[in-house]
C-alpha cells in the first residue's frame, strides 16, 4: 500500500525514483460473469529532473515498487 510522500519506482525503470503525490481511484462499472470488478488505483509520481523541472507520470499501483532509503 502506498501513501503520499512515499518513494516509489516503476518496475521497468527502478533507477528512476519518484515521490507519490496523488492517488486516484477510478470506479469500474464493467460487469463480468463472476460479478463486478474492483476499482482501479493509479498513483502519480513526481520526478525532479537535474535541470530543475518537475515531471509527473501516472502509473497503475500494481506496476510500482516502494523504495526504502
């Protein structure tokens, strides 16, 4: 589980560490044979670049790994 302020990285680019700044939950109204599916959770990571700019990227929560410093 992630919280705002935690450090995380996408599993395909673990060398690029960002900070969780936003947690978005998207309701899923899709009906399947087994019933309704759960809501999707997306996390917004904020990366501070070397030139002083900030980049924000949204990822599904299952694609991220927490970084412990």
